[in-house]
C-alpha cells in the first residue's frame, strides 16, 4: 500500500482511523538527537481533532508514546516507534457507509482494488493516518533546525474564494498559531471563520490552499533527474489526504510571463554569496536547492464526507442516497498546516542525509570536514 516514504530518513505509518491506534516507525534518524515526547506532542496538538469550533468535534488527546529508539532523552540510531492510541471512535456512525459509498471518498476505489476495506471512519484513507507523518516530521524539523537552521512555516493562504495576504519572508510560527484558522491575516481570519461555520450549518464543506515556506535551506539538496527536490516535495504533498494540487515558486502563474520576466537574475551579496534578485523558482533550480527560500502551495479539496444528501450507489451497485453521519471537518485547512510542514521536513531531512552521504565522502578534506561535522559519529550532539 505504499506505507513507507523516504530513503535514508525513512518513515512507515500504520493504523486505521477506528482501530486500536495509529503511529509511525522512523528508520535512519541519526543518533544522539535530543528528543522528547513533549516536542512531538506539540506538533500533534496542532493536528489533533476537536481543537476549535471550526474543526471536527471528535475528542482525541492524541497523546503519543515513544516505544523504541530513544534512550535517556536521545535517539539511539535505531528505529523509533511512536504510537497514538485511538480513544474516541464511534464506529456506529459509519454503519450505513459499510454498504453505501461516500461520493469523492476512497470507499469505492479501496473496494475495487482490495475487495475489502475498513469502513469505520475510512480506515487507512482517513486523515487520522497523518498522525504518524506529523510525529516523524517533528523529529525531522529538529534535525534540520539544529544542523542547518532550516525554518519551516506553513499557513492557510486561501479558503474557498477568500485569500489571505501573507509575506512568506516574515511570517512566523507564532503568527500562524495566534488564531484557529492558522493564518496571519486578521481580516482573512474573521471572514474565513464565518464562511466555515456557514458551511458547517448547511452540512457542507470548503476547500482551499496551504502555503509553506522553508527558509535557510542549504544549497545543493536534491537529485537532478528523477529525485529532483521539487519532484519529491510534490509527491510528499500530494500523498496527503484531500490534496488535489501542488505548486512551487511561480507555479502556474509563471506560465503567463516571458522568460525575461520570469528568470531569477543572479548577484553576489556583500559576503560573496551568490543570490537571486527574485525567487520565482521557489528556491529550487534544476531540481537542486539554490539557497533561497523554498515556497510551495498545496490545494486541498472540500472535505468529501458531508451531511448533505447526495446520490450514490451500494456495494452491489444499487442506486441510493447518502447523508453521511459522523464527525468531520467542515474545512481541513487549519489542521492541514502541520501536515504540510511535516511532509516538507521529511523531504528536506532525507535529502540532507543523502547529500551528506554522496557529496561529503570522497576527498580527504571532505572526509575530515565530515568527521568533524554535526552529521558525523555524534551528528546532532
């Protein structure tokens, strides 16, 4: 089922929405990184259900347990297992969905592929699976921050036809976490809350766009052909539930410019660093990071499970209607913010380790530098 992601920093998620629990196994984390359950919990709390009036009312504490790979507060270099137990499942809400397919959900396609599915809450197709990603992302974020100073911040850029005004060069985590929409534009926040509440009352849902910026990314990350950095970022983002679009840098808007208008011209700054005057490339050129901020956007469709009555069919092909029960987000965007950050962190962390393995190996100078670097035997100490 493609449950694993990454090469050197590799994560495997497990569990179903209404099963005993969900979580992740992280393989390849460097040893001696100081990490605690509290640090992982901070990110999980940003993702958890029931956190505000515009999210699903399902009440889960999403308390994480580190079952392996960490000893006396430091990573061992062995597989790390993080588990979150499900506490507030209401499987009876899904009895009708055992035989009726939810429009635009994974019910029909899972049946077509496997001939069997966990219909309670969607099973593996539920966004609850992303708990493992966010837990792993918390560790990847800490590695990136400690080793290279990378700062990853995502925020809600658009909900339905409302768009926020945000400066990606200046936005901070504190700005994003200051409100339940997770957007630093106060006017946008007020209008968005009203729009989401209106959709909820009508038994409907809204989609939108999460924008993410990764600052202080070192030059040289990414492989130039199939594993281009933006290609891996696209796969990471598009693997999230409900995603329907990915853009980086100028994205589709860049198609309306000429080459002269679009090109990022170079200059040398006062310290002799090669920079670009503009950043329409979104921090990546030729599949490799160029040292500028990486800016990307993820489009999320409106939540598929809604209370409005819709036409559908049963598993045996009979036409019918469905007004879904259960507890669902009228808009996934606020809770998707930490998910996007996590996937960006997983890609950048994996490519950081891959770059070090390939390009920090051969010359004596490189070997000496590598042995004394934060990624050597005591990589995160």
